[in-house]
C-alpha cells in the first residue's frame, strides 16, 4: 500500500511539472519564439555529428530552429514537443519538416532503434530526477545501437539562480527549485526547474552498455 502511495505521489508531481511547462510555453509561444529565431553559435558543434541519410529526432524542438543546422545534408528530421502553440509556429516556419505533439516525455510513439541522432537542447532542466531517468530510458530505446544522443541543460547552480533556493528555504520549502524567468513587453513568466547536479545527469546517460554520448 505504501509503495502505491509513493508511486501515486511521483506521478502527481510529474503531471504537475508537465502542466507548468506546457502552460508556460503555450502562453508565451510567440514572444518566446521571437527570442529563438536562429541557432546560437554555441550550438554549431552539433553540425559535426550530422551525416547524410541520418534520421534525426529533435526532442523538445520548440519552434524547430535546430533544423536549420542540418541544411545542406540529406537527412530526415522529426521534432517533438509538449507545446502545441510552439509546434504551430514550427510548422509554419518549416513546412517541409515533421513536427509531432507529445503528451509525455517518456512515451514516444517510435519503434526501437528509430533514430541515428537525438538532440535535446535546453529541455532536461525542466524535468525532476525521476522524469529525467524515464526520459533517457525512452530515448535510448528509440536510438540506434550505434547512435548518438546529445543534450544540453542550463547551469542552474549559478549565483543568478541560487537566490531562488534561499527564497524557498526562507518560506519553509525544502525542495530544490530554481525559478527561470522570461519577460516580454507585457508580462514576466516563471518556469520552476529542479537544478540537479550535472554529474547525476552524466551518470544516468553514461552507462557501460550505452552508446549515447554527452
């Protein structure tokens, strides 16, 4: 009985995390997309890993901007995201690409070993540790045996965000949550993100039998 209660609480927490993220991105989709109109230079390293005939998954694709990095290559691209509003923008900007709305990060409707490369840019810092483990397990399932997974996360242990942890403690909240802000001309939006250590994330990805790369 106790295990069932714990499992139910974990599921409820995951539902809440997804709801917050989906609401944020749906509500701010246009303004947020305007700040992601092109691929930043620090993402150019991804180009080195693309080969002709690759089948690529952009996990948490947002407005689809990452697909611009692959131009000039013969490849197949699929982008998935939980925000329907961002996907509307993606489909309009890149009508020749495939974009799919997903409900959960750990339930993707692809067969085992479907992709040569999986990229996930600034997505995993929205997950709590349990969601991270489940999502990575699912990505490994749909990645080919000799495939490559590359993901990036924001460094949420910086001085800029540590003040949010102190605010939580002062209010009697002892869960590690960092508050990411996004502002447009009318409103400030907040995204709560759990800043688990990078080494924990690395340990999850870098299993002895894994071909995933971080």
